C-alpha cells in the first residue's frame, strides 16, 4: 500500500504551474463581505462578485459551486484560508476556513488565482466515495463534485468526478494533466481468457473502484498500458470487469491475451488545471 493513504477528498491543492514551473506560494488577498453567510473551506473554488444592486455590491469573494456548468460561475481561484479581526476577542485571527456569518469588516481571503496553476485533487465516484484516475483520462475534461466541507478541519470536501465512460471533450471545469503516483497502489490477476472489447476477463483480486487503470505484462516482461479504465466498480472476486473501450495496443485495438498477468492500478489523486474560459481571468463575459 502506498503512503500516504488518501481516505477522503480535500478540494484542490496547488502543486506547481503548467510547464513544470514552481508554485512559489504566490497568492492574492481579496475581501470577504462583512457577515458573509456561507462557509468557505480551504480548497474550495471562489469567485469575485459583480455589482448587482445596492444590497448586492461587487468586489467580494464568495464560494462558488461548479460541477459541470460554467454559466455565471467564473472561477477566480482556490481559497487557501483567510484572516479577520475576531468580533469577540478583537484579536487578529488566521483561519483555515471562513466561518459563515462572521461580523468582521477587515476579512480577506487568501486566493490562489494564477490561471496556470496545476492542482492536486482526489477522484470520487459520488459525493465522497473515493475512485480512481487513469492514464486514459489524462488530457480529458472532467467534472467536479461539490461537497460540504468540514468545519472541524476547515478543509474542502470537493472532488473530481470519475467518468463512467470515455471522457467527453466538451467544456468542463477541469482538464486532467497528470496522475499522482505517490499514493497509487496496484493489484494483479491472471486473464482467464482473452478480454473482449468492453470487459476484462479475470477474477478481481480486490474491490476495484471506478476509474481503475488497466495494464498487463507482455511476454518480454514489460508493462503494456492499455489506456483503459473501469467504468463501474468491481467487487472482489468478480469474474469480469467493465472497461470504457477495447484496449489500444501499438496504436490498434487488441484484446488482452489469455493467461496474461493483468495489472490494476488505482490512482486516488490526479493533477488538474482550470479550463480556459472557466477561469474568470480568461473570460470577457461579465460575471
């Protein structure tokens, strides 16, 4: 088992910038409205509001829930904590999350707002049920799951949604740019017969989540990455597992050979970037 072990989603955490540039911790402080009535958790998406009326002034940060839609939900960045003067103690307070309804006039959010930031995130099949990323998802657009954060830790519980089919190419909030090998773990099994176009024929050695990456060992001992992944969870002992399409080997569709050792790899975390036009800095449309 890899270490550390991922046991729950945690929102988005900055890792670096596209092109391998280092994330130096650069952030922007943006104001939170006095008494803003919703919690904002570390790792949540946030956006700047635009002036709507005297009762809805612009220029403040608020949490934004984005799953698949993007209309009126332009992302400014990811919330990385805040500071404010505690209205009871009158002391400057630094907090992992914004407690809803805090009556502080000097509250500022710490926001990672660089559109080129690459984030690490957990993959889930629904709510906070952990799933897997796969090589076949890299370069694809993915949706998010908007969950309620944890007031005890102050952390977000948002996650990337594991696709149940070949990932779509339409505009979605995130683009997968890589996998996180540090927390990945693998199982092996023997193919009981040649795998068909949509199934892997082997006894599942353990419970396998949606998104589990599928590879096999070639006769020369090399790992052959098929680029395919499970589109449904498989219970331990299941005789077959459903995959998103027929394996692609040497640029052509081919079955996994009968008797080959199959390698199932679970990637609980992937690397993502906010898509063009979803990030507010790249959109000319009014908020």
